[in-house]
């Protein structure tokens, strides 16, 4: 593998079409303000590099990005690329990952509005993220120990799994389909409205008016804190391990709970059963 090291590039398409190279301790920055440094490349490794220019990785296949920094000026950093591994890296530019496939991320720090749109197959572990509209319309996500602070996260995602995560995000999982969340904390308002086949297992859920207008919703041994007006017009099977503030008009199914502050059933179509048992059965 050819090595390019200790250089600074600021021209347009600096390494356009490169194949099979290691770029180490390089800077992509400077007065020429050139874009698209690695466009149309294959089998590239970038290690301990600094990116301060726009659109560096577009239409690439086979990219390893390690120990690097992509600044807030490095916007739209990875688009239309596949077979990507990103480790120990800061991604701080807007729209940092989009229309990509087969991505692995580990120990990364993400500050990027509109991150991860329309991504197919992303494994993310031990990362922190701050983002609005995080991962919208993506599928095949597998997250482990990810901490997120944001708004409008995971909208329209499909076929994904999350474990040991902490999500502090408003309006998460809207219109999501075929999702499993285990051993996690989800904090925010209006969780998962209009979702389909969403399962929470051993989770802690906090915030007002969660889980409304859902189909195929399952909660297994979950705790719900400050969750009023829950399950409105949802098809739900739930086993809760702690008291809940209020439940409103579940359309169908069963909700087992040790105590509930208020049960509101003022809709004729609401046929769901709320079963209060001090010692709740397990699903």
C-alpha cells in the first residue's frame, strides 16, 4: 500500500480516484478551499488526519477512517459511499453521513445535524452523538452503547436493533418499523408515534405522551416515568414494572401495571385492557 504522510492539501479533488493508499498525519485545509479530496476512490485508509474542507469522501468504496477529526466546516463528509469503518474519530460537520451502506463506527464523537440519512446497514458502538433528525429513513441499524442527545431522531427507520443505549431526544422513532430496543433509557416527548412492530424490553421510558397511534407495540418488563396520556389509540401488549401516571384510550391489547394514576377511556373504539396488579406478571 502506498503511503502519503505529513502533507497538507487544499486544492480541488486533491486525491481524486486514488486506490489502495494510506494517508497518514495529513491536513486537508488551506486557502485554495478545495472540495472533494477523495472523490471516486477505492480502498483508502486515512489515519490521524485533519479535515477542514467540504465533501471529502463521496462515491468511495472501501474506506477506513481512524483517529481523525472532521471539523464543522467539513460538511457533507461521507455521501454515496460503501464499506466504511470509522474509529476514534470526531465528525462535527453537518450532514456527515448520507446515502451510505455497510458502515461500522466505534468510539466516535458526532456533532452533526441531519446525520445518517438513508443509510443501509450501520453498526455503531461506544459512540456519543448530538444531532437533529438523526438517522432519518435508514435501515439495518445495530447500535450498542450509544449516547444521543437530539430531536426528531430515528424517524422512518426500519429493521433495526438497539441495546444498552441512552437516548435523550424529542419525537424519536416516529413511523419506525420493525425495531427492537433492549436494556436502554429513552427520554423525551411524544415517543414513537405511528410506529409499527416496535418492541421495548427491560427499558426505562421517560416523558409525556409516549407510544400513541402505534401498531404491534410490545413492552416487556419496562419502567415508565412521568409518562402521562400513554398508549393513545395504540395496539399494545405491555408489562410494566412500576406505576404509570396515566393511560388513555388504547385501541386493543393488554397493559399489565402495578399501579396507574388515571385511566382515561372516553373513546368508543378503545377496547384495550388495563390490568392493575400490585405484582405484575412477566411477559
